[in-house]
C-alpha cells in the first residue's frame, strides 16, 4: 500500500453486496470525516453492482442523509411486501433506474469519465469489462443498471449497453483491482479486503471466487443471504455502523488519523509503540512512511453504546430513515395480528396483485420490447444452429464405419466388403 503522499497514486474499489450496500456508506462517511484526502485525492473509484452506486454517490457528492434515504427506502418497501423479494411487486431495477434518472446531474458522464470505473459481465461469455469512459448521461445509467442486473433475480432479459448485453459485474469481478497494491479495497464480507469486518474465528480457510477472497465461516453465509434477501432495518443500520468502525480501524492502523479513537471506545489506553510495527514489506516502512499498528483493537457495533458521539451526522441520518409510519393502519400492518391477517388473505389477494404488477411491468417494458425481442430471436437462432450442428456431428460419427474412411485412398469399396462378408459366411 502506498503512503498516500501524492494525489492520484491510489484508487478505491467497492465490492458488490446487494442490500448490504449501506456498509459502503458507513466506510465513505468515515473517510469523509476523518481522512477526506483519501476520497478527494483518489485517481479513480471503482465499483461493482451496489459498490458502483456508492462510487457514483462519492463522485456526485451526495450527502450521507441522501444515500441512506435511498437505500433504506428500498429496504422499507421490501419489508412491506408479504413475500419480500419474491413478491411480484418487487422490481429493484425499475426503482433504481427511476432514482438515477431523477438524481444524476446532466454532466454526470463528464465527471464519471474522470473518476468512475464500473465492472460489468458480458452475456453470455462471462467476460469482464471495466467501463471508465462515458459518452452521455444515458450511458452512465445503462452501465450502472447492467452492473446491478442479477439474472433471474432481476429479470430474464439482460440490459443493453453499447449494443451488447451485460449482467452483474460481481459475477466476473466483484472487487476490481483487488490484487493491486495501490488500491484500497472495501467489502462487507469477511476476507482479505483492506476495509472489511475482522473475523474472530480460528478458521483460516478462504474461498477465492469472483476476483475476491471470502473467509469460509457461518457469518459470511449469513451476510451472503442478507445481501439477496432484505434484512431488518436495524440489521442494515448496524451494518452501516460497522463499516464506519472498520474504516476507522483501517485509518488508525496506518497512522492516518490524529487520535486513537478506537482505544477510547474500549476504555483502554493506547500502548506504547513497539518495534516491529512497521510494514516490513516496504523496507521496514522507512521509505514509504507507512506505519502498521496491528495493536489497534477491532471494535464491534455492540461495543459502542452511543454511536452518535462517534459520528453525529451518520447516526442522525440512520435514525431519521429508520422512523416508521406512525399512522394506525401502518402500525396494525406491522403488528403480529396484521401480518397474520395478510398471510391468511394471501391466496385471495396474490392473483390480483400478480396480474396488476405484471401488467405495470409490461407497460414499462413496451418501449424496449422491439430491441429485446430481436435479441431473443438472435439468441434462439444461434442456439438452434448450435444444436443442429452438434446433432449433425454426432449422427455422422454414428454412421461412419470404423477403420479407414471410404473417401481415403486404399479404402475397401462397399462391393469388396460385401464379397468378403459372403465368403466368410460360406466358410
């Protein structure tokens, strides 16, 4: 890791994580409050899936209150659905696309071309590309939607970008440039990212997939499930707070903050710096000036009784967005009897809801229908040609006689083969 002395000598990379994207917001807020130079001086900010959305919010300069409202509003909507993400009303791509069209400025393609990098997976060969230049505002939105599109979870027809179809960038490169020493990587999963939760498990086994490293532990299994199935609002908020604490640990271990905040949270006095705390990978840290203080404690959300003292702005945004609808009917729907009544009426209401929301989705899809239908036609044609070609090759191998081919010189003719067969039979 570089010592961050020269602007533009490092990058930031945010992993894809679905509904856990608020973790990135906690990390961003910590860097913004305690090390703003890491955000302002980064050469480029990369992201995959929900990480690309966070990278975009940094470039645009959206406030923490704005970002928390967008993510938690979506979590609230899913929480109100009787079947959660399996309800026909669940349409994450439509919701995010509407928000992007409403919130992004007209010159976002100019800003994005200077700093943003979006990871995309090309369909159907699975090749990864990282887009860093954009010709228009629509191209930025299309790239973000493509990076978020998880097949069959968000739909069956991949979105189009520059004449080709792309899906979730996390399926081919979930953490762009994770192996680059000058990139600060961020992930809400336990692993080897620079900013990530620190595991207390003795299990050292890791799973390297999607260009990212994940520790094999039950906690990661829960996080993976929560990233696809929206967790409770309080769980999402705690995940955001943990991102703030993990980023603070990253800063303190590298001496990028002025005071040891984490030691005060655990009611301990910071130890006297000892020998061997510098990074031995860079000549003992003398040339780079990077001090790695591994004695900095790992602090969890449960260890911080009053998070507002640590980050008043972040805690205020979380409290504001976690407020529930105070009306009587909304309170009844959230109660146990209200939820029980909802599930009892589900066999009668679900068919009508399915028809209604599918009809709305069809109406939204109609402008893109001609291009999507042509793409489906091309896919079916290529698939049919591939099946015919393979079937033809197999039939030719079945009817072909063993040994020398009849077309080759010196091969026995069918008449000679029949004569030999007759003589053998008479003998």
